[in-house]
C-alpha cells in the first residue's frame, strides 16, 4: 500500500484519485508536490500539519497584537515602534534603526514617528555627538503604552508553560531551528540581548568606568543596563566561538 493510502485507509482509496498532486507515492515518501494548505496533503504529512499549525498561530498572534494596538489607538507598525524603543539598545533609536526594525523605508518609518509624536508617545532629540541627527525617545506616556502592549503574549506563554517541561524544551529547540532558517532566507532579523551572544565578553574590564563588559563585534565597553537590551548584531553563543 502506498504512503498516502496507508494514512487514508483501505476503505477510502478512491480519495487518492482526487488528491491535488494526482497519484500515490511509494511507502515512506512524502507526496510528490507539497501543498501544506491542502487538507488531503496534511493527512499524509506531519510537516504539513506543523506548517499549517504555525501559520494559524501566526494569524492568531497578528489578530491579538492588532486588537491590543487598536485598543490604544495605534496601528501595528506604531505599536512595534514603541516596543522597539522600549527594549532595544539606545544607540539604535534613530530613524534608520527604526526602519531596519520595521523592515520598511526611512520615509515610511518617518510617517510612523510623526504619528507617535502627534500622540505624545515619543519625541525627537538631538543625538549626542552627531550634528543634525535625531534620537527617538519615548515619553512617559509612550512607556506606559509599550508596557500595555507587552502583555500581548501572556496567554501564549501561559499555555506553553502548561506543557510538560520536556515538551517545552523540544518546542524551543524546534522553533529556534525554524527561526534560523527564516534568518538565513532573509525573512527575519533576530534582536536579542548580549548575555546569549557570541560577541559578548562579561566582566572583561570590571574597573572601566564606561562599563564592565565588552562587545567584541563593536569593540566597545558595555555598561550593565545596556546588556539587557535587544541588539540586531546578536549571534547565538553556540554559533560563534568566543575569542
């Protein structure tokens, strides 16, 4: 019996003629043409089930985040900008840095900043040491709004925590592997904090007044509070040996 037929069952072999890829395939092999959105494909394909499940989770999270944003009178890009300014390194808080985070043009990022400025959620300040450059800073009202958005993942985190610890670790390993593939394909840029980065040298110069830690990527000292902010230059510690 073929791989697909073994999943469908002997009593439903007639369904094989209706499958979108046309015919059954040898035992142990996936269907010839993968259609993850086709229900018949998922019957015979664990990876197809997982792909659609992740797609549904993504849809649900987008809706949840949009609802949370709209409740605050924000668009999704505006909400993402607030979270970026709340949790990323301060030196990234420029129009260029925001455009890179939102994966948009500086002109579009400028429109987002204009809207947030009108709402009193951020302000532009002169950047220290760079003439004509502006730094973006959240107002107190903007910080409160960002903190309200921060709870958007609370339900998902709770549901994950209800899984057995072994399943949580397996899920973490699997999803991180998938994220790495998206990064390699250019669809995702991971922002993470220093403590899990291969460029991070903790307590490299504890007496340095500029900061006790060191970033080998930028070759600069790091004060402790900065190391808990997100950075786009993050490289997983296991992906690059520490020098």
